[in-house]
C-alpha cells in the first residue's frame, strides 16, 4: 500500500465523520500542515502513537487505515461519538 492510499483512506474516514482537518490535527497533536501532508500522501504519521490516535478518532483499527478499499465506510453507517 502506498502513502497516497493511506492518506486517501484517512481523508475518506474524516469526511464520513464530518470532522475538519483542524480538528484532526489538534486530536493528533500536530500542525494542520502536517495533517494535510498525511491526507495528501506526502507523509505518514511519525509515531505509533499517532497511528493509534488516528484510529481512535476515526473509530477504526489501525490496520483498516491500510486497506486498499474502505467499502465498509458510508456516510450513513458512521456514528459520531464526540
């Protein structure tokens, strides 16, 4: 799997949850620019803890972030718990 696919998965999940890039950056403790680089496939999270935080905020397992397709994600199946 490529960084681009990972980033696309993160973006799709974030949008399905109705979250902003700024919210995600704050939740991960990184800058918005660093988060945008993850979504755009230019970078990956630098620590395992950031992968854990991404998975927790997006309500998925870490391994789900690396799937080639996210067929299980639709806007109607996502339950937001804030």
